[in-house]
């Protein structure tokens, strides 16, 4: 019953995302390369910023595996929630002060 109540809302959200994606003209070339380069640079920056913490990709993998075992019907939501909780736990237990620019 809950899925029936959420179906119209999810359908509208999907329509909005499709509408935004349709605003990108077909003549745009190199978008796939640009997105790949963006995420590569972000990943390299995250790797350079390691300071003895649990690496973020390892935390993401552990979150996904735990969500798969504990909540197989809600894998994506559970994995994101566990990952967010893990990141917050790492942040608050690190004891580091934020650097001032």
C-alpha cells in the first residue's frame, strides 16, 4: 500500500529529471568525457587528502555490503544512510579542526 501512495510522487520526480536532461542539446559533444574527467579528478583529490582515516571508497563498499546483508529490499536507501552515518562518525571522531583558508 505504501508503494501505491508514493508512486505518483516518484513519477513526477522522474518526469522532472527527464525534462532537465532533455534541455541538453544533442549537439553537445564530449559531455561523457567531461563527466568522466570530473569524477576522476574528484577521486584523485580524495585520495590525496587521506590522513590515516578509513578511505572513503572502503567506507562506501562496507556500507553497500552491510546494506545488502541487512536490508536487501531497500539496498540503495540503506547504503546511503549507512555511508552518511559512517562519514559523520569519521568526521566527529577525527578530532581535527577545520583548516582556515
